[in-house]
C-alpha cells in the first residue's frame, strides 16, 4: 500500500480500521469498518487517475515497491 499512498488521498485514514487488526495483542474481529475500508481501497486502486494503459512510446520508470522483500511498480507519467 505504500506505493499507493502517493496517488491516493487520505490512504492512511482509510487504512486505519485494517491497521487496528495488526496491533499487538488486539483481537482479530472483522467488522463493518474494516469491510468499508477494503471497499474504499478497491475504489481508489481502480480509479483511472491511478491506473493507466501501457504506452510503448512513453518513458517507463521502475520503482521499488517493497520495504522488506521483492516488489516493484512500473510508472508512466506518474501512473501505474
């Protein structure tokens, strides 16, 4: 999700109900707030302002998309 934070307004606020599930000692309870959070994230990820079709004529930028592992994102004009 870190790579989406650059193009998704208020992502940290939207992710908060899900982040609460990862608190040490917290009981895992999937509720309406977590479900709403996931649905909102799905909408953000599928918006045209974030995703774009590949254009072979446009310069590609390869970005590291992982803090601890293997992951990358291809960008064209700042879009994935």
